[in-house]
C-alpha cells in the first residue's frame, strides 16, 4: 500500500462526554459516531439481539453497578436507567445525565467491542480518560478478552502507564 492508502471502515474514536450524556444525538456514521453519538440506538440493537447481558457483565467491574436498562418511557424520550447497588431502593437508579464519565466511557467501549456493526479494526484515543487506576487495568483486560471473543483489532492511545498493567507481554 502506498502513501495515502485507506483502511475501509477504520474509525478513530475520541469519546466526548456531552455526546454520551445526550442520548438524543444521532450520528451520520452508523452505528455510532466517533464521539459516542448514537449510543442509545446501538444499545437498543444490542438489547434486541440479546447482547445486553454481555455489556452489563463488563460494567460489573465498577463496584457500585447493579443493572442497566435501555429505557423509553415515551416515544420522544431516550434514557438509560442505571441501578446503583449502594443506593436506597426508593432511589436506586439514575439516568445517563447523572452517571460519571468513567461509567459512560466504559459503556461505550464495551458496546464498540461487542457489536457486530462497529468496525472490526478501530482506534480509541486517550483510553484512560475518566477512569481510576483500578479501572484502567480492568479496561485493558476487558479489551484483551473482548477483542478475541468478537474478532476485533483495536489501537489504543494513553498517557497513563497503568493502562499497560493488565497486558501480558510474555509469550504463551
């Protein structure tokens, strides 16, 4: 391949918190835009195809996480119901506008890896954004597992060496 060669379908994702909090944003890029716009639609598809339990399983690396629902109480409203196991049962859930950025980024990354509609080869910029050190290592391990399970290849950029802690660099 010469200079200027293109990789068909390749995308470099740079998630933006505003795009992840505003589930009414859709993307011209299907199924999900490079900033995370269109996440709600992708979650609906994953739910319809039976992949939402796998997404939820990955989110369990966040200790307070109990459950996630793709919620549409009326046709014009899109929301996520996020359940926190440490909150009183009367107020045990909140929506994506109240979720912390680490949770939303982890949700996006999991959806990118699990979905058959996202590119099989993509990049994520500044993967550690919004994550504590423990989640950085957990995220790397998750990427390793899910790229194998879903036949994906991913380029990750980071400024945090803790992201590398979960990589096994020795030969099998």
